[in-house]
């Protein structure tokens, strides 16, 4: 009985000591994920079988709301869809890069129905290219049949997850 009575205060002392060591004096870090859209205007490609276009700057500063800096930034997925395209679809190999970082190169059939491409964790880190919360992307590809329209858009939606402080 005395042994149990002695163990209770000892256990309490260990628990208090353990929890007191958990306090951290640093900044609070949190993870945020959001979608960022950009549209690439495609002009003058009717009958062509390859293309390459850069996006305008994609602004991801919304992720920094109430925070001071990015600690990590990863593209989880890219969703692609055709807008105002008069043909059925554009099929072939599509490559998307975030700055100089290749996100994927894959056979995809683009249509008005959005197609999501998951980005492997090994290729998703864009922290090094975020300049003031901005980055540009490049979409390029080779089609299996000639492009059927001269004036359409490719809508790209980047799903970005970031850890901020």
C-alpha cells in the first residue's frame, strides 16, 4: 500500500515536468491549402500539333494572410480545362512547369471537363521560386491530332499547400 502511495506523487511529478517542457517560445506555424486559378489565352494554333505558353504571375499571397513568411510551399495538384474550344478535345502529352521546376509530363485529354493531375511529393516543392508570393507557370505539349480552334483558353487551377509562420 505504501508503495502505491509513493508512486502517485512520483507519477504526478513526472507528468508535470513532461508537460512543462512542451512549451515553445517560437512563432506559431500553420498549414494552409488553397486553389489559385490562371487562364492562358491560346491564339493562332489551329492546325498545329505543338504549343508552349507561359502564364501571367500567379499570386499566392492569400496564403500569407496573418502570417509573415512561407516555410514550405507545395503544389498538390493542377487542374486543366479548355474554355471556348470549338473542337471536342486536345489529346497528347502535356507538361506543366512552375518556373524552372517540372511538375508533370503526362498524356492527358483536355476538354471542357476539368482534369486534375496529382503532383508527386518529390516534384511539388515551389518554395525556392516564390518571389514575393508570385510565380509563373509554363504549359507545353504535343497533340496527337491538329488543334481545331484558333482562339481558346486553357484554365489552370493550382492547389497549393503551404506552411506559414
